[in-house]
C-alpha cells in the first residue's frame, strides 16, 4: 500500500467528517454550477479521478441538477479501497445506481482502468493531484487529458501554497501545494491550451485560501 492509500485507509472517517464540517462539497457544487456551468453539458460523460468518498461526484450531480441538466454517466476511480467503500455506501443510501467505481492509480491508468474508460466530456478531480510526487504532476495531467474526448474539459480543485496550508495540507495531510504559475506550467506541458482559474463565491470564499478551482482544455 502506498503512502496516500495508507493515509486514507487510516483517516477515511476523519477526512469525510472534516470536509462535511467545512462545507467543501457545497463549495464545489456552487463553483461548478455558477463558474463552470458551460462545461456541464447535458448528456456529458464524466470521470471523477481520485474520487475518494465522492465529494466531487455528489457536488457535480447537484450542480447538474441545479442547471436542469443530467450527465449521461459518471465513472470514478481511486487508489484507496476504504474510500471507495464509503463512496459505494453513500451512493446506495442515496439510491444512485449508475455510477461505476474502480480501484486505480492515476499514474498507471493504462493498466488499472477498464479499457472502455475513454472519451470523457468532463474529467473532474478534487484534492487528489497533491498526492503525487511533484515531478509526476504534469504526467498525471497528461494522462487525464488522454481520457478526454476532443472537446472535453478537465476541472480540478487543488491546494495552493500558503502559510496555513504549509501546516494543514503539507504537514498534517502529507500533500503537496502548488502556486498558480506551477499549475499553469504543468498544464501547458501536459498539452492544455486554455486555462481558467475560478474563484469560490460567498459563502464559500474561505475556500480561496485553501486552493484553486481550475478549468483546462
Ligand atoms: C483528499 S482525498 C480527496 C477525495 C475526493 N476527491 C474529495 O474531493 O473529497 C485524496 C484522495 O486521492 C486518492 N489518491 C491519492 N493518490 C492517488 C493516485 N495516485 N491515484 C488515484 N487516487 C489517488 C486518495 O486515495 C484519496 O481518496
């Protein structure tokens, strides 16, 4: 078991409680529905990369609903079985049967995803890319780009560099933080041409001190 997988096996319940406490999923839902609505097309095929217990997927489902649209299907993968178990239980509790989940490593998608998991209109990833070794960040972005349909978009949420995050994200949650220019550089080297940084609106503006909401295609 790798570092991130061991961490999230041990701290799955703590992580889920913590993000519920700060309203993370609601913050994602709002920025998705308000700032990224153009990317949320009815009938979209969606993949949640590093889905964990499902915060981004549930935010996305709610954002689509707010816009009066529906995705065609949602697939999700994560490295940690304990997080996927939590996600499955939450889907069951909510009566959602059409989300497919797999255990997979974003750094080895060729060998760990089912062969048909390609051509997505939308790939979303939240608070996962920070767990990769810094030097493999562009490679992971390129491999997610490789899963997109020609007009597809990558939407991601990632911890930013800052004094609070040095303690909260780097020390406590053992993850990397990035600044805007590092993210832009990595996206360009992964082949993305259009890059938009969005801000979280009130009442979720506190999430701007945590991280970036990024759209790339
Ligand atoms: C902070 S949690 C985020 C979970 C979820 N996306 C969310 O927004 O709540 C980080 C997740 O990334 C997953 N992860 C870390 N490294 C990964 C990798 N190489 N491939 C796939 N998932 C990974 C962990 O297992 C964990 O579930």
